[in-house]
C-alpha cells in the first residue's frame, strides 16, 4: 500500500480511541501544570500523546517521532511523525471546544500528510498537498475574495506585541470585514472549509504548523510564514485564500 494511503488509514483508525482519552478529561476536574515556556499542560495532553506515540511505534517501527510533550524518537529517520496532542490547551482547560489534535507525517523534513482532528465535533480534516478531505468529502477554499469582505483570524492578539509588529496586524484588521480570535488549529479548520479567509499566528513551533501545510495546500490555499517565505523553516504562519495572500503579506509588513 502507498505510504500516504497507509498513513491516512492509520490516522483514521487511531482517532476513536484518541477521542475517548481526550474527552474523558474534557470539562472535568484535573491538575494543570505550567511548562517552562509558561504554557499549560494537562494529563489529557500527555495521555493522548503517549497513545499516539505507542501506535506509531507499533505500526511504523522505522519512523521517527517529534511530540510536543514527550520529545523526539529516531530523529534522523527519513519519515517522521509530528504530534501536538491538544493544540489549544488554553481552550481545553477553559472548557471550550476550540481545540484539536494535529498529526503530520514528514518525508525528509517536508510535510506530506496532515490531520486536524476536532474531538468534540468528531470532525477529521486530512490533506496530502494534492487534496484535502473533511470527513471523507473533498474541500476547496475559494480562489478569490476581496479583503474588505474577508474574515481574518488569529489565536491571540497579544502575541503580535511579543513576536511580530502589531501595527501590521492592526492595519489588516482595519482592511477586513471581520476579525476574531477563533484560534489554534480550529482557525485553520475554518479557513480550510471556507468559513474564514485568513489565519495568522506570529509564533509557531514545528508541532503547531507541519500538519497545516498539506491541508492548506491540498485545499487550494496558500500557506507561508509572516514574510511570504516557505512555512517549513519559518517561525510564523499566514494561511489564506490564494487571491489575497500577496495583499495580506504586504499589509502585514508595510
């Protein structure tokens, strides 16, 4: 079986048990730890990642793994899985459903398969750079929309003061129809499925972004870093409808 098809089937087979693990702790009491980067982590993050990691090691013993919570395994492997068990832990601990799981497969550091999984709604978005499917049905982002009619999303407005010039994002908010902080992987889900048009994060780790790249590409969108460069090596993400990407980058950096 083709490695991409085999990997996609593996992801789909893994999700039901993963959902049970995550929802077991959703909207229930548990301890919250604060990591060295001042971000929260819970037992749900750790149990979910351990489960995914165990399944990968069992099914793909030659593959490497990068996990947000558990570090690396076989880091020099040709194929590597990159896992963020709960992307949007702040939403998770706030008992809101705007969180999900990000799973990516990379070949020589290039993402070839990505999944956004939303456990509460049980929605599965999978892309392989060529096509993207939501619950098995192909999705395509619109090719064109005027910026003044677009919806622009980000995870946390305060991050622009910390990591990138906030003035550029302020100009973008003034130019668009609507801006919201429906963030983390949920924001990229909304952009991919046509419910929003631009999603920007000024600071991204490898486990935050790699799954997004095949999904946005497969849906016909554009995904780069803050400056319009390839996203793999950058520390930020701009994902949007193809027809306004150049304008968005110019506004952010003017």
